[in-house]
C-alpha cells in the first residue's frame, strides 16, 4: 500500500489509518486511497499494521511516497480489537 508521504524503517510494527479514502477515478474505477503517515504509536490501535517494505524497483524507506506491506489490523474477526 502506498503511503501518503515518507515512512522510515522504524515504522515496521506500527499502525496507521487509511487516508484519502474518497479519492479516486470515476473513469477507471481505481482508488487513490493511501496509508496515513501519522502513526498510531505504542499502545494505540489503527486500521492497518505495517509489516515491511514492498519489494518494488526504486522503492526504499524514506521515499516521498513509500510503498509498504500491511495487514488489516482492525477487522471484525480481530480478537484483540473486538473481544467477545
């Protein structure tokens, strides 16, 4: 997922919410949603957890729009968020 700005390697394991969720193209149907660079920080929860850097040519930590691998953190089936 592409971040809305620069992310450092230290962001691995941290969490962030989605941003620009209403942006996109009505012509192509492609979304322009991004990952916020405002990280949740220790003890807080956000929609996505950063798990690593996406292995694309020319993509590196600290790039203007870093592309990272994420996992959904706040979901209906995540026991840590929705205790029964």
